[in-house]
């Protein structure tokens, strides 16, 4: 069996809304439908009926995303009912997992034209209630928020595995001796790079605002933050001696992203020049409490499969779940030039709508490689419960 080349023809995303912000009134299936429709509209030569499948990442699935948000998005976007859709969940890596799975289908010849992406509305994530063990319980029943983190945890899980995500970031800071000052400086740089990228129009080609919503730029970017403002924030997870704050962590967010993937035949049908080509990917596991370091080995493996090294990279989009987590990964990649990491800002500033983030990273790498004209790029994320995921692109 021959393996086909897989090209990224286009990549779009919504502006990322903050928790309870401009996108909070928008259902997640509508956010997903918007980016799917936008992709199709931006390739008018392509018959929408030629889309073989739609893959979407979604970390929640407990509410209006309605179990299979990919299929819902196809229908809401007005694509032919013959276009199927599948929803994937690898938590924070769900959007990138969708891109990887879609690329495999194209590479193996199971599909020629696919859409892959991700969506999350953390604002609209519902509360859930377990069914009682017996009918008509006399006592209170607990509601669980599905916005973020552990819920209804299996008591057989070791306690050291089930710490909060923020405490996991503190553990990474402990492991690598990452101070509060370094985390705040990293966060400040993320905001400044993101604000500068928007001011220069670097996101104009990929961001598609949601109709009827007054949001044309990522909502969580704080242009005017400062070292002093960040230093005033209290630790969020360790009251005594903690270093992780709301200011040096990614916020809660809403948004969607999608990419159009094709083989050679599909490329001819679009009549477009590709942004980039997908090379290799890798997924790895790590101790759940050290989830923040998940990308370390995943990135190495993905680059190794591609016959590349960190020195070959033109750009690297590393999801900033926490400044401590990103700095911990960078500490384990001494051969990597940190200046090429998140040149247009990262999730601390842009935001982290869980199921959409991986697709956002892949799309951003593709657009950056297209703007450069050539090179190798890498997208990678840490994943709650201890995983790492990475994807190599080339142009």
C-alpha cells in the first residue's frame, strides 16, 4: 500500500472568547459549524459533497456539543447530508488528534478531502448530576461542573495522580526550579507577542469572526498588563508558597478551529496552493500529575520520525496551559531555540478552549510556514491525565 502525501490547504479559527465573554451566548455546535462553513466557502472550486469526512475534537461532550459535535456541525453548516462526521476526545489534545486521525485517513487512501478541527465552549459547559444508586434518595445529590478538570473521579485512582491541573503545574515548577518571576515574565511575553501579532495583521488570514458577535480579536489578550500587575496576583492553587496564578496560566475560553486536508487529487480540485504538508506525529504518556511535561518526549519522537531535529525547526507552537508547564518543557529541550516558540503569542494570552486548541496550533504552524515560504514546523500540547501529542509539518 502506498502512503499518500497529505496537504493542509487552509486553516481557520474563530477569535478566542474569554469565559463568560463575547462567545458565551453561542452554542458549541454553532461555533463548529461556523468554521466548517468558512473553510468550504474559502475554497469555492471544491464541491462540498466531495468532503469525505469531518473529524472534530471536543473535550467535554456533556452538553450542547451533543455527543457527536462533528456531525452536528456538518448539518448546521449546510453541507450535504451525505457528509459524515466523527468526534474525538483526547482532552486538551482533541483538536490535534482530529487533525492526525484525518491525515491518516487521507494518507491511507480512505479519504481524499477531509475537514479536521476542534471546538469548546467552556462558558456553556453544563453541570451534571449522577443518577442516584437508589430511587427517591433522601439526602442531597452533588452537581459536578464539566468546565475543567477531574469530576466523578474513580476512588481507585492513586491520590497523587488526581491532583488539580494547577497543582500539576506547581509540581513541574518544583521539578525544574521555575520561579514565580520567570513564570510572570513568560506570561507577559505571551501577551506582548499576541498583541503585536494582531497589530501587524498576522492573524488576518486565519481568523473568521462569528457573525453577529462583536469580537474580532482574541478576547483574553491583556495589552496593558505589566510585571507589577502580574506580581500582585495571589497563587491560585497553593496558598502558601505557590507560584502558579491566574496571570501565568491559560484562561478558560470558547472557540473553534478547522483545517482542510487533501491528497493530490483533492488539491487539484481546490485549485489552491497548500499551506503545508503533514509529515509525522507522535503521542506519549507520562505520570498523570506531571502532565505538563507530556510534550517533551512526544515532540522528540515526532521529529525523529520525520528525520528532523529541533535545529531544523522554523517555528514551534507549544500550547501554554501554564507558564510553568511550558517553561518545564523548554528546560528539557536545551537544544531548542526558545525564540522560535509561539512567535505570535501563546495560550496564556490567546486562550485555551480545550477541544479547539490543538487545531488552532496546527493551523497557526501551517500559516506561519506558508508566510515563510519554506521550513519545518511543530505543534505540541500537554494533555491532562498525563499525555503528550505532537505533529510535524513541512513546506
